[in-house]
């Protein structure tokens, strides 16, 4: 990633955060924290890393994304809208009657969503199956999987991890959004998985921790993963829940929050100021 690409990725990440906040702010509540914390990853993936075609979301040669932490759907929706999968104004219908954008990802409703998710843990098995199918069909595709750090307490995640390593699915690249919090508290107080990179390595994966808000580090980590065709990789993203939006990141339990008009205005002002700074650099 050169300097221009880095700048473009940082701009895109901020735009994702802005549109996510606008959508949930319009609704007045939602899973803002876990959507904002993966914006940098979504920027890298959809900004050039993934093979995709917004005009043909079902393009057979595309790469696949499974956002297993389906409650981060609003961040994915904002990304898809910015890429042209559907009109931007549809973001303001999120989680309302008749919408194509439900609270959690749904492949039957939203163009560009490859797998329905939200029942935590299940996305891992689905992604492994997709990656195995690509391998058996001799396709030159990657499957990307986004997991939550609370989600990996699910046993199904580790069954999938064991199977993926056994099948040497180097075309599967997973990310854990290590934002340190789950629905009802801090990970360390509920079921401490702070050594999750060691756990994935014990299951036969390549795994390491990076700064999840550094687009260049994310890009480099993906390049490293792709250099190993016979081993799945899990990249642990060290993140801050609701990153970029102080009113939300400073709330202790910010998995699902209400958003007042004043908070919306404050958050947008903060993000738009950051966007202007990045553009000017």
C-alpha cells in the first residue's frame, strides 16, 4: 500500500463511519460500537483487496465476505452503499418496516451480502464451507470472515477452526474484532480470550495481532496471509469499540446504544473534522 492508497483507505474508512452513524442516528439506536470498530477493515477489503462487482453482486468470481458478528451489519451496509450496491438513501431505512437493510446481515434482502448472520458462532462454519467449496471447485477466490471477540466464546467457532486447518484452507482469512467488550461486559471479566492468537495457532492456523485501525497494517497482514496457500490465517484486530466517535466510545457498555440528536450532531462533527484533516494531508 503506497501513501496515496493509504490516504484513500483512511478517507473511505471515515466515510463508512459517517454513513453508519447517520443511518443509526436517524433510527435513534443500534449496534454502533461494533460497526464502527471494523470500518478500517471494511475500507481495506472493499477499497481494493476484494474482487467484487457492485453491478453484479452475484458475480461467480467474486471474493466472499461473511460478517459473522451480524450485528455489525450497519457498517457493512454503509460500505456497500458507498460502493454503489444500492442507493445511499436506503441507509436511512435501516431496521424499519419494509427495509432491505435489517439489523443483522441477510443475504436474501441486501445486495452484496453473501451470507445471513447474527446467530453468533455460525458464520465461522458457513465461511469454512464456502472456502472449502471454492477449493473443491478450483476457484481463485478468497473467503473473508469477521468474528467478534465475544463471539469466539462459542464452541462452534473452534470446531470450524479445527476443520479449516485440517483441510488446509489457505483461501480463508479470518479477522477477530478485538474491541475488548461484548454485550454485557468486558471480555476479560466474562471469558478471557486475550491470548486468542495463541489459541488459533494451537488449532493449526497462522495468527497474529495488529492495530485494527491502521489500514496499512491490515493490508500488509492480508498480503502475508495470501502468501501461505495451505494454512488458514486469523488476524486479530486490536480495536476500540465505537472508534472515531467519542460520545459512543466513552460509554462503558456500548454494544447497543440509543443515539440522541445532540449525540448524532456531535459525532458527525467529529468524524467530518477528521475527514477534512485526512483529505488535506
